[in-house]
């Protein structure tokens, strides 16, 4: 199920503000994830941020590989922070991931 129209607009606005230079394919996936049912209780800006970090982590870093090698989630996340921030910087994100950020 997709988000209501007002929420979709708010997500689109938050996504454009956070990631002005992200590729279209990445933005579409993040937009879909931010609008998913399990994110519906979160403010759009938070939903977009969490969807962005998850997308970059799973699609643009070695996170999955680290998990497959036996690293626990927290360790794998720690090892991909730098590359995640590299992607965020490349996309001219208005925020970077901090090692102390609480997630999910």
C-alpha cells in the first residue's frame, strides 16, 4: 500500500531537500521505502532519512557482504559508515551519518 497523497508530497519534498543530486533510480527506491507501511508513523523527514541510510547501506556498500561473513549488524554498520557518508556527500546530502546515530 502506498502513502496518502499529502504524505507522498511531503516525502518527495523531504527527499529533494536531503538529497539534491541523488540519481533518479536511487531516489525512486528511497521514496518507495519511505512511503511504506512500516514508516507511516514517522515524520516524512525521518522516514526519508532512514530509508536513505538503509538504501545506501544495502545497495552501495559492503554491508551485506560483511553480514554474510559473520559480522553482527552493529559491527557491519560501523564498517560502512565512511562509505555511506561518501555516497551522501556525492549526492550533496544536507546531513551525514554519525557513528552515534540511533537507528531503527
